[in-house]
């Protein structure tokens, strides 16, 4: 990341969703060209399919080729690595995922989101061992990691310290039932907001869209946004790249919300 000019990217999870056809995608738009279209409207997409099973190198290569040069994908890491009793034993699953072809995305490879089940509680030794397994590079490409934790036990200083020690971002969940941890622990921010509502043309009320655009700007400038839940004392830091995904909620409106936030950020 260029500290002098951090990038704010807003996007959605996936690009294949039937209710988006005729709403986000134009009527009769070819399904095989949906990623190409989404890539022109958004700056980033979080790929969900990698969470459920391995993908082929040619798939990553095709996704790279169908999107603009400055587009970035984030990847949800496989559940086989995170949905286990002993995280320290995840090394083989992590290695298989990294070697599955993710580097075919080349410069479009963004952060990797390691999502944990809501039942997974914090164990400092085991979680530290897991973070130590995450590689810093693959085939010359630097790797950025984020962890999405969903158990209240992670809201503790020991977890924040561990994430900072390893340079791993804590996914900032918002507008959901999951615990929010807004502390910044890496050179980038990874936020997932889940509160789009039926009846709102752009998914969120205008005031909420303004708030999220303002928070994205704060993160990019190195400021700690107000109105979020922190474990430690909010502190200013260095400028950071920002990845903000509109996820879940009233999903049909997620692209509209992501584009609206991006427009406000640009304005």
C-alpha cells in the first residue's frame, strides 16, 4: 500500500444471485458476463465459493481476465481450515488453499478472510498458533489476512495484541448480531456491513450511507471513526487501504448500497 494515497474499495459478496438479474444486472444481460459487468460497477468483490470448496486455477485465471486492471478480489478462506477444534492443526488445509491457484489472480488478489463459527471461542495459545501458520507471501505475491471472529470471548485485549503482532486485520462486522471489534490491527481495514433494508432504494437510509462513507474516509486517513465498538482505546494511526463489503441483509439491494457509498466517498 502507498501510505500517501490509500485506496477505499466498496463491494459485495459474490456476483451470481438470481434476484440481482433485472435489478443490478440489466434485463437479459448474459449470465456468463455478469462478473464482467459487476467489475465495471464495483471496485472489489468478496468471493464466497472458496469457503465451501476448492476452486481450480483456471477459475481464478478467468476471474482475473474478466475484470478491470484495478479490480481486487478478496477471498473467503476454506471452512476446513477454520471449522476445527484445534486450529494449530490447520497447516495442511491452509497450504492446500494457498496452492490451489489463488496466485492466478496476480495483482488482483486482495485480503483473505478467515471466518470462524459463532461457537468458536478465543483460546490465546491455539489462535496464536493459527495466525503463525498464515503465510506472508505466495509465489512472490504478498498476502494479506483478516480474521472474522463471531464469539464474544474475542472482545479482549489479548486477542487485539495477537492480531497486531501478526499484522492480521480483524474483520469489522456491523449492523448484525455478531460482536463488533473496530480496533485496527493491520495496514488495511476489512469491514463487512450487513444492514441493508427492504424499502430503502439504496439499501440503507441516506444518513447511514453518509456515515459509512465517512468512516471509510476516516480509516483511509488513519483516524479511528466514532460510533463504533472498540476493545481498546481508539487511536489514530497510519493511512490504510479500506475494503468495505455490503453483505447479507436485504441482499437484492447490496450492490446499490455499495455503489452509493463509493459515490459518496468519491464526492
